[in-house]
């Protein structure tokens, strides 16, 4: 912020320095009459600078932006009249030789005196309009920056809310699965609790970043799948395939876990054989995640899950990868398919 202010100040100084140097820049090598330069160029330019900064720092904010337009116009007209009077007085007092050459109201050889005054008034309109343009542009840029900052804050808040929503959902479903194992296999339940603690440590301490290495997310998914396999019977076959090499790809954390949860929730039956196929493949910087499982929809009275998983994914994809994702789910031949494609570049 301080650096930007310094750049702005230097740019203003440079502009006015160039403007005050114009008579010498335009007539380099020619003899200059200093009095004529002072009265016809430097004094009007100094008054223009006063008018510019008076509007820039005071009048535009106080009157124009608060819609007190009549006051704004009136004060500027008074200022311009006073500046013209001041210039004429200085010219008559200190530069009498030049003042004699000024057209008078009775002089028919040159332009009328009124026209001379009108030209001066119009010349002061340039710094006034330029001040309005600069101030309005600055205000628009500031407003736009504030709007973007507010939108970004809202986005981060939404993502954080979705992230915090996902954690209890994951924990709740995992505890339900472990609870089902307590009476059947206490040892497996103990192992599951230990595995769950590792997964929760990952969720709490490593997924707070906006993006993490895909390899870390893959390792997390593998551990979760192995945990879930402990509670399914021999009638359920779970196959999964992930890239084993370091990819260098980074991705938003916990985007796929809800799909895996959903597969174990709806793709497993206590009495029927079932298969869950999980695959993640890469095409340059594009990640393609697919799940295929038998479909055993839960009854409406089954409260083993909160049902927020898929809506959570859709909302996070909308916020994190707008126009860079493809997500679809469908049922075909009694099997549920979920396909998620993300462009990470």
C-alpha cells in the first residue's frame, strides 16, 4: 500500500514537472522571454494544479460523490472566477508591458475581451474534468478491488464451511461402520479405531491448505478403503487402482472421499455378492476419478448417513474448479456410476 502511494506521488510530480517544462521542451535552443512564460504559462498552470487538487482531495468526495451537484458546480465556478481575477490582477500589477498587449473590450483589432475571458474559463475546465476522471477511475478501481476481496472472502468462508461440514460427516459414517464391528469382531474394531485416528489426523492437520499433493490424497484414500474393507463380508469385492509414481499434481483435498463413502454405503449388501471398482487416472494435468458399484439404495428410515456427501462435492467443485470440472452420476444395469474429471492446470 505504501509503495503504491509512493508511485502515485512520484507520477504526479513527474507529470507537473513535464508540464512546467513544456515551454523549454517545445522551444529548445530558442530565446525565451521569462515574463511571458510566467504570466501566460506558469501562473495559469499553477492555478490549474490548485483547481485539480482542490477537487481531487476535497470537492469531489464532499459534493460530487454525495450528489450535491449544484454545490459542486457553484464552488468550482467561484474558484475559476477568482483564479481569472487573480491572474489578471497579477498581470496588471507585475507585468504591465504584457498587459498592454491584452485585448480590451474597445479593441477592434483583436478578439473581444469577453471572448478572451471565456477562453480562460474553458481552459480551467480541463483540469476540473481531468480531476473528475482520475478520481472516478480511482474510486471504481478501489470499489472493484473491495468487491473482489469481499467475493474472495465469501468464497473462502463457503469452502471452509463445506470443509468443516465434511469432517464430521466423514467421522460420523466411520464411527457407524466401526460400531457395526464391535460385537462381531472386537479386534477388527480396535484396528479400525487406530486406523481412523490416523485418517482424522490427516483431515485435521494436512487438509487446511487450498491444495495438496495428489499423492498424499491417494495415500489417504488407500488407507480409508482398507479401513472400510474390514467391515464388509467376503461377498463384497473391492478393487482400486491409483497412480503409484509421483505426479507433481496438486489438488483440493477431500474431493473424492465422499464418493468412496457413498460406494461403501450403497454398494454393499449383507446377503448378495457385490463389487466396488475405484480408479484414478491422469491425462497430463487432468484427473479422472471413476467409481462403479452395485446399487443397493438405503431405505428412507436408514439414518446411517447424513446424505450431504454428493451435494458437498458439487458445491466445492463449483467454487474451486468453475468451468474446469465434469461430474456425473447415473445408474445402469443395477450399478451406480460416478465420474469426476478435473483440470488442475
